[in-house]
């Protein structure tokens, strides 16, 4: 990558251009840290940021917290937005960029915190440079079962610095792509929240029924849709439900097809190949994650290739908490690779004549009530398992009058917008990942990169 580095770029030691290189243990001895710092599961003054948050790109769920006294004690490892973080243990050398969480943040024990001397090393440029050269960095990690990189090794890393104005321009080009990806992600969170709120209003809180009981027109709903809801409740095994609805089991409406046991000898960690989906491609809370793919280069039975829009659930989770167990995902538009139906993933098949929509099922399988039942019946300790029978045993109130199909019609525009944003983000990420090594090696110059980025922004 560095063969074409421009002659006016300086080759320097990273440590000479850092104002801060620190970690959790810089704050004192093990005994003092243990006496002054306790990790909390419930929200408190500051977030203790961990590798897991970056790997899952999730800074809302499953957070660890510390009190203000603990945060103040950890003076040497307070984290600011825009800081560069690096794994120092396990996958040592992986690079992350700290987002703004709008609250105090402290560093967990398995990370280094890096800040540059901004007078000659632009922080975000250095982040992009290190990110593009993770393979080089990881060569300095030692160990087998759990690799480790030292502070001294980090200081000795060699990087190339163009002039400060050029560093800033490179960071701006790449940062603009990242900012648009983040904007799409935030927009999709809002659209998802709206779709979930409509689902909850119709099928959990039964707001249209309550409105009609009070003589009001249900909010945001035309007369034909409102007509699908009754104007009173009745008792059921699940409590009060709309009159005429029935408590049924999922198994009355769907089947779940097991995946295929693909042969390990054909697994790959890099393309080419078909994408072999795993529980790692499910987001906590439900949804599809299009990173950390595994690839398969063997022969594939056609019955075990997913189509765009297929609904699936995960029946195994490697975490003790079963973070993704039972949650659903929807297959996105393929991008040149087929998605394969691996074992321990279940494909949802709606039975013939069942008047339930795919999106109704998707949001149903994200409810706390469903999730709690799946966890309560799960087996295993270090690895959690569920089964099609356990999933299909979940009971919920249902109206067999087409209301489920109407729900999908109502939210389809939101889902389409989410899909388009995801597609654009994947395109932007591909362009960023193509530009990143070329810009940072001098293979292409700033003006050319600006033109490429401008075409897709």
C-alpha cells in the first residue's frame, strides 16, 4: 500500500505525535481500582465504554455505567468525542472512533485511548490512517489465545503524514461519507420507531378500540381502517383484548424451516463466496446486520438460499444473556452475493390462507412479551438455544379480518424508505472503503477523491 507514498509525506513514529496514550490501568493499582470503581448495569453518571459497543455499533443497549465519584477517580482515562480507541487485549490493534454520547464517558480496561498533537497531526486523519492499516498494527500484537499490544509498540508504529491542510482535507472527504452514513442510520432509527409505535398502538395498546369506545375517530386512520377495529373489549386468557379477536398460537399461522448444515471446510472469512448468515448477523432487539459476514465456497442446495424480503429468526446465541435469541431479521436486497440459510436460523413460512403479514410478524417477534417467553424456555448455559416449537407456542391476540395486511400496507412506505437508506449507506461505505487506502497511500489525490465522493453525496 505504501509503495506510491508521495515524496513530500513524512514517515514518523506515532508516539512522537501523540499528546495522550493512556488506559484504564493508568489510574492506579489493581487494589485501588477495585476499591474505587464498580461497574453498574443500571444508568448512572457516566458510561464505561467497551469494545463490545463498537463491535456491535450499539451505544444505547447493554451499557455499563459508573458513578460520578468513580468517574472522577478515573481522571487519566476520561473519553472525549472524537478520541481514537484501540483494542489492547483480544483482537489487539482494532481501531475505533468515539462518537458523541452526550454524556460523560470513561474507558474500559481492554482499550487504549489516543489523542494527537493537533498542531501537526490531525486527529481524524490519524484515525483513518490507523483504521486503514489495522493489519499492519496487529503484526505488533503478541500472544496466541488472547493477543496483546503494548503502549511501547503503539508508540513505535510508523505512519505517514502529509501537510496538515492535506490531512484535514482527507479527513473531511472520508468524514463526509461517514457523516451521511450516520445520518441515514439516525433517520432509520426514527422511521423504525414510528413503525414500532404504530404496531404497538394497534396490536398491544389497542388505541383505536379505546378511541371508538370514547366516540372519537382513531388518530391518523381513515374510516375504512378504523372499521376493522371493534368498539369494545372482552376478557381473554391474556386479559382484555378487542371483542372478536382470538388468542392464538404463532404455530396456527406459521411454520419455521430449519437451515442447512453447511460444511466447515468451505467456510471463508473473506469474499468471494456466498454469504453464510449466522446469529451474529442479527441485531440486538431485532434487525439485520450486514457486517462480519462469513462466506461459503462449496455447493449450495437451492432450497437453502434466501430471497430478498424473507423473514428469519435466530435459534442460537453464543452470549450468556442470549442477546439475540429468537429475534427476527428481514433479508435485504442482495449485493452480488447470495444469502445462505445456515443451521440454527429459522425461516418463517406463513401458512396458506393465514391473514397475517410478514411485517406484523416481524414486529410481533420484537415484543418484550415474546422475548421473555423465548428466554424463559431457552436451554443451555454458555450457548443459548430455542426451537421452532417453543417459538410457535407463543400466544397473542389476533383478528382474522385483514387488519394485519392493512398494517403492512400502512407502514410499507416507511420500510421502503429504510431499505433505500440502507442501500445508500452500503454504497457510501463501499466508496469510503475504496477511497480510504488509496487516499492514505497517495495512490489518488485529494481533488480526484473529492469528485468521486461528490457524485454520491
